[in-house]
C-alpha cells in the first residue's frame, strides 16, 4: 500500500512514492476511536484490525503524512504495514524489492551509508509545533547537516524541479576536458 | 485508582447488579432457577461486569468519547432524524444481519463470520434465558402430551411434545452448534492457508476464540449424542466438560477478540456522522482548496488531537492548524520538503556560485497548485 504522487501535474513530471513512516507515536492509532491500529514491539504500525475498524476516517485525516487509505466498500482502513508478512520472516517489503531506482530502500544503516556516502537518513519531522519521529527515514544531504525535515515549511513550495540544468545551456559542454 | 477506572468500576458493578436483579425477578424469585446452573450465572455476572468496565474505559478515551456523543447528536438532529431512522434499519439489516461488508472482503470469509455470528446469536438467545429461568417449560394440565413455554413466568405458546415444532425447539441448540462448527471450520481453513492471515495472527487473539467456540459446540452436541444414542453414556462427565468450555468462553468475552461484538455497533454512529457531514459545510484544504471532508470532522479532530497531547498548530494564522490540509497535500509537502533539502547540492557538495540563476518557471499556465481531478481512490478517501 503505497501512494505514488504527482506533485503538480501541469507544471512538473515529478513523482514520489509515500509509504507509511511508522511513527514512534502514531497519531493515526491515537485518534482511532475503535483501538483498531496497533504498533508492534518492533515499531511497525499495523493496518487496522479488521474486526475493530469502523471506517470512521479519523486515521486517514489525522496522519501527518497523509498515508492511510479508506476502503469504503469494505468498511476498512488499509495502509502500508511494512509488508509484515514478508519483513517478519526476514524478507524485504515488496515496494523496496521491486523499486528499480532504489528510491525506496530497505536495509541496515551500514548498507545505506555504503550505498549513499553523501547522504544521511533523517527521521525527525516538523509539522507546525508538532515534532514526529519515525521508523522509516528519508535521505538528506550530509552537508549542510540537517536535523529534521520541516514539512510545513514547504506549504507554498512548488514542484518546479531543482537546479539540474544549472549553467548547461550557458557554458559549452566540454566533455570533462 | 484513577478517576476513569473508578467510573468504569461503578458502571461495571451497576450493570452486574441489574443483571442479577433480572435473574432474580425473571425467574420469579428463583422459583424456576435451576440451582445446578449457578456456575454459569456467576460466569455471566463476571462477564457482564468486565464488559461494562472495559466498555466504559473505552468510551472515556478522547476520540471514542467524542464520537459517541456526536453519533447520538447527529442521529437525532431534526433535519436528519427521519432519513437516519430509515437508514438505521437498512444498515442493521445489511451490515449486521447480513454482514455484507465482510462478504465484500471475501466470500468464504463472510460466510465464516455469518455462520459463527448467527449460530452464536441463536445459542445465546436460547441458553441465557433458559439458565436464568426466564424461560421454562411445563406440561399443559389435562393434555400431558403438550408442553407450554413460559417467558418470565408468563404462559406463551403450547406445542405437542412429539411434533415437528417440538423437535425444532428442543434441537435448536444442536442446529446452532452445527452452524457454529461450520463457520469455525471455514475460519480455521483461512487461518491455516492464507499467507496474509498467517503473518499477523496470534494464538490468543485469533485461534483461541475459534477453539473455544468449537469446544462449546462439540461438547454440546456430545450431550445430545449421549442421551439420544448412547443411553446417557458419560453424560455427567460431558455436562461438566461442556460447563467448563462455556464458562471459559464467558470469562474470555471481555478480553480477547469477542469484545468486538460490543465495540462494533459504534460503526452505526460513525456512519450517521459521515452522512450528516456530507450534507453540511465542507472543509477546504488550505493548500489546494479542494473540499476534502466536513468542517465538523476537522474541528472535532483538532479537539481530539489537543486532548491527546498533539500540537499541530501552525504559526501562520491563515493556516492555523495542520488538520486543515488534505492528505494529498500532506504527502506533497513531505516530498517537497525533502526535495528542498537537496536544493543547490550536487554530489554531496553545495554548488558555489557568484550569482544564482533564476529557477526555471513553468509557462504552461495556472500558477496555483493543481493536482488535476481527484483519482477514484482519493475521491473515496475524501468523504467525510
């Protein structure tokens, strides 16, 4: 259960996957009136317990990352549960397994340090006055060091791309010579 | 003891006391009460106490308390009361009697739940009044081949002992047991074969209830088998065995999966809350301006989150609270915020430049954010 999001389709081709971040203190679980969302001892926030979920949509609207989905006809919330059937037996979650560009990666800190030497994983997020820490991390540059991702600061940001084409058109391409 | 526990304890005691009074009054001062069934009665009283205790604790959680109150408020709201009443019947029939939403999750799964549920309902409707002395049978004076059922000591229908109706009444519990066993078998099959069930299930949460229901049903059928075909062989032993399984089931009611029987009706309140929300003022996302739920829902969530100790307040008064942003914009903001961290960095090094060039801007049209039309999934997500 992942979201694949176009950020601003008319202006940009940028897409990004959003998976459940598995919060240490999951807002979705706390606002659930039916006690249907449980967090396992290893920190995985599971999808709603089927006998309990009453399809109230609280989790869908309260999750700061916008992750849970409501299957209205089934009266059931569904979300990424880190492919618990796979990860609980040592396999990787499906999304990370099939992601060709490794935009989604599942592994140890050592592995990611080796694979992305210029990045550091960050798991603190700021939403207005609320700080949320998570089990899932996003990659941030090593320099300048970043302590947290200020999500709400991007309220007015637009998906206009980064400066990838910087100077390419102005300076003649020399092929590295 | 906390204030919440004390309140729940009082509710539990009061509910158990009312049940005890009903047992005494319903059996006409215990005149029709079968003393051999005293263990069942105490197990029921314990279960009633514990269920009321847990239910009361549950209702005191901020989100549950709020939706409990709102559920009743919106149901009785004048404009919606009539349509709500109509929908109440439809929902009780569709969701509760027919389990339609479970059948949609899977046919066999729906069938398993439906069989277990109806088997248990029939069995409870028969055994509880019987063991409390609320129902008893007497032969009709002058017609010794006829039996009459008494409800709370009042005479009701009479029927011939040896008749189709008599057979159905006397064996109703056996039929219920067969239905429950069929449902338990289907549920067990799923739990043993389905990978998704296998990854999450736990013995105490998922298997134990099935084992209990199976044990109750089988020992119940063994009683019938013993007196019908085996001249009462081991009848006393089976009686005790059956009592142990039933009492274990009663004691387990408040703790494990069985508690959903009492929680689940909350689905009704929530459905009326959603209906009313659809007809009232909408909340528009303060980023993309799409209507994404009812204003009532957002304001309620803000209240609940504050009570739970979350503070998603935003400094900018125009935004006010993070709850005013739709899920899709939240996902977009997360990605944009991460992208922003990488602005001006290549290969782990900041790009040093004397003068930053202007960023490329789209000339395609609308300057504001536009996701395009909502996808089907989001459209369904964004109901109130």
